[in-house]
C-alpha cells in the first residue's frame, strides 16, 4: 500500500495517458489539500485527458493514480464521488430545469434511489448558492443563466458533492474578462477557506501565475511540476510549444 502524507491527497506516478494509444507519458505529480493547481500545455497535448483520468472517467495506460492512499480504479463510483468532482469545460443545459435542481445533482452520491435529497442537503445547496453569488436564484431556469452564472452554478454543483478534490476543464474558456477573474478568485477562495484541492486546465497564464500555488506543464517532450516562478526560471514554459521559437516572458506573462 502506498502511503501519502496527511496533506497530500493525490499522487500520480509515471502515468501514460490515451484512449486506444498513448498520447502523453511519464507524468509524475502530486497535489495536497488547500492547493490550487493549473495545468498548462498546447492544444491536443492531453490536459483534458489527464483530468478525466484522475477523475476515473477514463482509464490510463501505465503507472498509477493514487487518491488518499488508494488507486483510483479501486474505488466504487460512490466512494470516488466523495473524493473527486469534475466540472467539464461545457456542461449541458436542460430547459425548464431549475438552478436548485441542477445543483442538487451534486448530491447524487448521498440521495436515495429516487434521487430525493435531505433537508440538510437542501440547506447546503442554498448556502452554496449564496457562496458562489447565486443566492435567491434557485428557482431560475438554469438554461437561461448567463455563461458566468452557469459556470458558477456548475462549481456550486461540485461543491455540494463535498469531494476533497475539484477538477475543472478550462473553467473560464468561454467567459469574458470580468467573469474569468471572478471565477478564478472564487476557486482560490474555495481552496483556502475550505481546504479543497483545486486542479484546473487553462490557457490563462496570467491568472495561473497570480493565484496558483503550483502548476503542471505538459511540455512537448517532458512534464514539469512546480511553483510558477521556479518553472519560469527553469525555462519550462519555453517547452510548451514544439519548434515555435517562442520565449516566455514572466514579467509580461506572455510569449515573445
């Protein structure tokens, strides 16, 4: 049995990713409670595949993904739901589906066979809606929410699941600048105040630099893990794009 320090809840050991064939290999990383981690890399490198492999949605080829001392594939779906929640880049919208009903889906691992939630869970949902800035909107048609509101609702749904790790696939990709900042700051607040481990993929290097404890960079020939400043100093960001000639300027948070 692999042992994990008390604060370290996720360990990835030499993992290879892919569907029918390996698309990325030799990933070794870790994550702890209270950390906010951004995954960066070129399009098609495997960021979404990595998140889905950690969440148990996809099987990985080699290595091991260990959550709280146990391999991800050894969990039952209900057990895994207490450890990990996953927010896709675009959650489907259903018409005539209230915000309350949408968020209550995060309680599926605790509800009965009819999908009924307890009064305690209903209180948790209402508190969480206020926490993400959607208080008083529980009866709104979720399909009519703005993009920023809907993304906050998706985060609320993952919070009521009460998992220790929250994975998000490009949570700000389709949002305007104001909502990008709001969502990213909300995630940081959740990591700190609720001691959650937040891991998300992103192309917004500026926000990652400002708010993340750690970054995982899926370079074209190597995987890198570390705090943003150390990664910039080591030249890890220059390895994100193959044969591009681009150099990362950490003062401008962009490539030149």
